[in-house]
């Protein structure tokens, strides 16, 4: 079973990297567990949004998962900041 074209272990590792990159760019301090969660949830959420809008996705594999995870995590951090205000 895989998540967006990568296995579960790879999804955790790549999701963590995507979340960490988003944390660095968005200047947030959330911790490693939250980085993994944001990266994985961000990738899954962004892929679902892109498919719902018939825009396709960035493809399959770990590079596409990293890109969608990074963008999705940035969006989630942004939304979280809006909700806190």
C-alpha cells in the first residue's frame, strides 16, 4: 500500500523533509512530529484539491510527493496562522 506513489516509510521521511522545508520558509517552530504530519497531510490535501479542480497532480514518486508536501504544508501553516489571529 502506498501514499501518492510512495510507500508508507518513504511518506513519513519525505513528509518530514517537506514539513521541515515549509517550517524554514514560513519561519515557524513546530517540532519534528508536526513537520511530518504537515508534510504528509499537506501532500494528500493538495493532491485532493488539484484533482477536484481537474488540474491533475505533480505526478507520482518521492519528488512529486516532496513538492506537494512542501506546498501543502506551507498552505496549512498559513491557514493555521490565520486561525490564531
